C-alpha cells in the first residue's frame, strides 16, 4: 500500500490521514480520494464534485 499526497495540499493532520487510511482499509477499496470544499479554490488543483 502507498499514500500519494499532492504538493499543493493544505496541512493535513495525523488524525485526518489516519481516518482516511482506516476508511480505505475497512472498505477494501482500490482507491480512496480525499477532497474538501474551500471558499476560494483558485491556486489549488481541483476536483469538481456534483454539477459544474
């Protein structure tokens, strides 16, 4: 197993990463993607969720 983090990712806590890994393993997922909603996404890579 391995974990890939983008270079433009805001600081993530150990708890967030641990929860992500635990969820991934419990679901026996092939891939798990963590996203968030921020007020101004300019300057970051983006994942468009829902209707664009």
